[in-house]
């Protein structure tokens, strides 16, 4: 049996049928009625197209239902998450408990400790400067020049008293004090003991009166004490 739909293969008929199927042209319109009444193949094709469209529509409804369900699930999850975020934003954070301020007693203890540290540093420095335990030599009085001092028969060996800091040194400078001037006439080298015997060529320059000076230095060359005195040789 021949399929009537296969006997109708015309582009102008196809265009009319397409418009009817998609709804652009009403089946009761004069154009559609004229075609369908005169062409059995078009009627058969239209019936098949309608059946196919109905099947596709049904399948589409199922797909749409699945998509709607998925969208609703997603939206519900998103709404729940958004609501949670909004609640978090709307709820003010719990105020932080301020750190407990240290008690006044702690401040007093810290201040006292700081004072003790400073005092200990000053005491250490003072003891290092004193050496022998007497007053700070930089203030005078600790470095004592013993000889020659005042009127002497000869200058001999120069002696004094002072305890050097570790690795410290002495230095002796002799000046002319005869009245003709105060020029430096002799100078010792590095001394570690509190005495110095000037060499013969230096003593030859000593006049009737001299002024001599002793300086004490620490290991870094810092001046720790300095004293001077006068001596005169009797005729």
C-alpha cells in the first residue's frame, strides 16, 4: 500500500504545513483548507507531523519538569546559604573582652626592676672606675702622687697610688716649672705599674722645678683619672 505522504513532495506544500504545525497558520484558514482538501499526501503528512510534535511536546514536558525540580532544589539551597550569610551579617559580633590591664602592682614591680637594673649598671661602672674602692678617680682624690712631691734633694723614681682597671695603663708627663716656661720635657711610655724612673737623658732636662702629671687609662683608651703635682730640687 502506497503511503500518501510519500506522494507529496513539494516545497510550497511543505511551507504551508510547517506554518500550520508551528501555529503561524490556522488549519481553518482558506490557504490551509485549500491545500488539505486537494492533497491527500499533505493531510497524511500533517497527521504525522502532529503526532511527532505531540511526542516531542510530551518529552519536553518531562525534561522541563526535571529542570524545574533541579532549579528549585538549587534555588532552595542557595536561598538557605544566602539566608545563613545574611543572618551572620545581621548579627553583630560578640564584643571581645578587653585584655585585663596589668594590675598596678605589676607596673610598680616593673618600674622597680628597671630602677634596679639602672642602679646596678651605675654601681658596676663606679666600681670599675674606682678600682681600689675609693672615690671615683675622675673626680680627683683617688689617684695619689707620692714622690717626688714638694722640696726634694733629687727627683729619683716617680711613684703614685692607683689601681688600674683590667688591661689599663699609666702615662707620665713632666713639664718644666722653673718659671722660664711650662714646656713638656719628658714623657713615659706605657706603664702598668704605679712607678716610673725617667731615663738619664730625660733627667738631664729637669730643672730646679718641675710639674709632673699622671694619667690613668682603661683598655679602650678612656681617661679614668688624672692628677698632677709640683716638685722642686733643693740646691
